[in-house]
């Protein structure tokens, strides 16, 4: 993989240095875990959904945490020693622990999660604050300085 030098961008963009660290993390994260399999869907312009196949995990064994624009989903099986009691001829269902992280965009928050039929569905929504939404500026509809009489 090629390295990208973002230094020229720093001369003309202010406050976007976190993008460089995100890109750097993505480039170095070439060995991203493929277990468990998951889908990421855009349901609407500002609504998203992550569907993760977590067969064999109960709600108590799944932990979802959102912090600093990072969503972490962990699956931790109870350490029951069933292997002495159970003898598999073929074991195709992986019941191993996992941790999957997703980098969320600005103002994207988790609004809920459901577990049904072995699928964990995490719903996300982008909520842009009112102060950041575009607003129309009227021309000549007021004084430039509030203290001016």
C-alpha cells in the first residue's frame, strides 16, 4: 500500500488534522478482523444500520460501547468448560470472543440495538446541531452593529 503525504493539506486546511490520523489508522489496520461478519447499510441520508451475525451469543454476552466517535462491539462467551462434556464430530459454529470497532462520523450517535435470530442490529443516526445547519442570511434586514442607534 502506498503512503500518502498529507503535509500540503495542512497549509490550507485548519482543524482537519484528525482526518490524517483517521486515514493513518485505516491504512495501518490492514488486518481488520473478519469475524463476525457484518453489513453496514445507509437507510436514509442520515440513518445507518450495522447488522452483525452473532449466532450463539446471548444479550448478556454482547457489549456495545460508544465513546469519542468510536463504536465498539464485543462478544465474550462465558468460560464454561463444556468441551469436556461435548464431543464434536464437526464444529462449524465459531463461538470465540470478538471485538469489532467502527469509526463514527461527527454527530453520528447510536440510537438503539436489537438482537433477533442471531443478528445484532445497531441503529445509528446523524444529528447535525442547529448551529451547524445552513441558514439563510437576509440582505439589508438589520443593522451591522447591535449597539448602533
